[in-house]
């Protein structure tokens, strides 16, 4: 039997997928996992992209963050720079595998906060944060691209 936190996360991903479909997204993959490299001790690092969908012509890579409370921080606060870099690498691999390297893409976050026991289900909070980050921040700068004054 899976631990409850994994069930909690799966439930959030299912709600996020339904929410995105209501908004007109066309889902193409969920829980896409790909190896993106090795760490310092040569262990393989695999990254999972929660949802991959099209909003019109734009390919969207969606990270879903589900929490029981946003009392201390919004769920999206956990999509830190490290997580963004990992998802960006996985997205590049996805686009390379499916021949979509020229495809315009975007990185979104769906933030879900479940109601507490004393709140009703209708108090569920779902927020879509479009274009939460861009791939530009992870591009390597080449010396020839730098501007010298």
C-alpha cells in the first residue's frame, strides 16, 4: 500500500489534469520520467514531469504542487531553482525524443491546497501559474555572447 503522501500527490495531479482540461488544455502525457544525468557519486538522476499538455499551439510542462495548508508558504514556493532546472532538462529530453526541439514551450505550475477537515470540499484552492519560469535562465552564456563595455 502506498504511503498517504503519495496518494495525496496523485489526487492533486488528477485534480490538476481535470482542471487543465476544463481550461481547454489537451493532455498528452503524465508522470513522464527520464534520466537527465548523474550526480557526484555517479548515480543516475531521473526527473519526472507531472503533466505535459498543449494549450493551443504551446507545449506546456506542468509541475503540480499539492499541500494540505498554505499557512507557512504557497505550494509553488517549493518549485525552487533546482526543481526548475531539473524539469527544464527533462523537457528538453522530451522535445528531443519526440522531435519537438523547435516547438515553443512554457513552464507552468498548478498549486493545490486541500481544505482542512472542518472546511467543505468547495473550498479547494487551485491556481494555475502560467509561465512560472522560462528556459532562458538556464541557458549557458558563451563568452562570445557577452557584452563588453
